[in-house]
C-alpha cells in the first residue's frame, strides 16, 4: 500500500509518447482504477480512523479519484483515434500523479505511527482489495468485449 513506484513507472511509460498512450491505455486505466478502489476500501478508512483531522484530505483524495475516473471514462468513449483522446488520457495520468503525491504528503503520515502488525494487516487487506478490484475490472472489460464483438 505504501509503495506506488510500480504505478508511477507505468504512468511514466504510458505518458512517454502518443503511441505508448494508446498501447498502454487499457493496462494503465485498469491499474489506476484498481488502485483507486483498493485505497477507497482500505487506505482512506484507515487514515480517517488513525487521524480524524485528516478527513478533509481523504475527501479531497476521493474527489480527485472521481475526476481521474471521469478522464478515463471520457478517453475510453473517444477511443484511441477520437479527437481529444490523448488529452483526456494525459489529464488522467497527470491527475493520478498528483493524487499519489497528495497521499504521500497528507495521508500516509497518519498511518506511519501505527504498530507494525497493524500496518502489515493493512498491507494485506490492500493487496486483497487490489486483486479483487482488478479481477472485477477485468471481468467487466471481458464482458464488454464479448458484447461488442458478439459471441465467440
């Protein structure tokens, strides 16, 4: 939960060129959505519980998550050849980078003082939540592809 390096590296590669924005869109969008879902299920409630004074920061993170999801939804509707696709995808990537910085600066300090066993429990719950969200996203994507392409 505390290590966002893999996501940040994926976002960096995704933003590198217009071609990589297209090629990595699905992977990056899915990773971002799974991360947001897992954080809303585990991290944000843990921050509220650990330090109620950070509730406004949590609310800001949730609002930023909604903006990111809206950018991703818009880019998906436009498709890689649609006018504005790259702008929407880049806006999602930039907003996600900003959210990760906000979390590092304003949210994670709330749980750093927790006992190690509690942080370990949160890490396990986060990993489970991420896998659950990722599986749901994949199943939804496969279901849409099945509908869009007709039965196999």
